C-alpha cells in the first residue's frame, strides 16, 4: 500500500489467478480491450523517469511517446507482465 496525502494506491497479489492472455502482451492489443489492464504513475520529468528505470534495470527498451492529450509517456511491465504507464504531469 502506498499513501500520499489523501491518496492511497493498493495493489493485490492473488495466490490463485488466471494467466494473462496472449492478446494482452502489448499495448497495441491490450488497451482497446475492456477491463483493468494497467495503471499509470505521474512523474514531473519523463526523461528522468526513463533514466531511473534503465539505471535500476527495471526495463531497458523504453520508447517515450506523446499521447492523445499531448503528454509524454512510456510503458513498462511488472514481473507478471501487467503494463504500468509512466506519464509526465503538467
């Protein structure tokens, strides 16, 4: 559980689970499907976030893109293959 002021982020890990569908292994096929597929973390500087992720060997093949709302972002995956979006806040 992560708490920041009045905001709480809680992530669950289930012992019994259904494996991630092959269709959900990339953003191109995962995002158009209904349901919870990822969550986003806002950062002040997307370039610094990318450097942090690479330096700490969380992911290495990161491409920063600009979304429909004009905000730069990139995706990484958790150890179970769930997408995590890193997006720059205004």
